[in-house]
C-alpha cells in the first residue's frame, strides 16, 4: 500500500499530478482543492495517498491533508459512490462543508455534488452522520451538531420565505461570522439573516 508520496512535482493540473520519488514518477488523481494547495511543478511536495486496485490497473488518489483523505475513505464506503465520484465531491465542496451537510441532513446540498442523486444523498446522511462527526479538521474546532441544526433551520426558513438557497446560506453564514454562536437561537438567527438578505 502506497500511503504517502514525497518528491518533486513533475506536472500538475486541477485533477491530477505526477510526483518524482527517487526517479520514479507517480501519477495521482487529486481534487481541485488539493491542486490549489500543492506547490508548482519543479518544487518539492508531500502528498498523502490512497491506492485502489482495479481489474486492469492500480489508481492512486492524492490528498493535501489527512482530513480530505479520511473524507474520501468515508465517501467510498457508501454504496453507489466510487472513487471518481468521491474525488469530484471533494472538488466541489470543502471537507468542512461536506461534514456540515451530512450532519444536518441537507439532502438538497448533497445532491448538488457531481454524480449524487437523492437516494445516494440520503444514504450519505444515514451511513456517515455518526462517522463524519468524529472527523477533526485541522486549525478549526470540530463541528458542533447543535449549532448546525440551528443554522440549517434558519436557511430553510429563509428559503420558505422565497429566498434562493444560495442567498439564504450566505446570509446565515454572514450572521454567524459576525455574531457569537453561543446562546444564539434559531429565531434570532433568522431575524438577523433576514436583515442581511434584504440588504443584498
């Protein structure tokens, strides 16, 4: 099992990279997020990996950090999600957003990921909600499930009032970034988010 690559980047695109390790070039499929965090060709890099054997070849998937690799492993453990869909999902969402949407059961948001339909989104929530809550994201506190439920309720309320999901989500996020989440009720969050949405 190849768990880690360390060497000079030979080439890099938004979906794959080749790293020279002791004279051998290893091709790894990566997410857009990992690509943005990697150094440029000619520079040294460390890439965490996950090897998946196939009928005709072995495929190596690379990750800039451990939380993305763990999220990838959780995703491919769900029936109907292969490595290609998993890496696409991690390209369209940050690990933190993926964690939040699964914990709160935000099926609509999960369905927007490439290759994810309603039934698969529901399976993601049911099968991973307990596992993904234990996923620690470096540099940030672990996700608070109670706060997530309040946030989800506020977004749903704004959508019911006629705002798009994008505007509602942005308004609620802006409030949470400026207000202390401690003691913040769903009702207060909705009122404050409405003010933000009205001014946009």
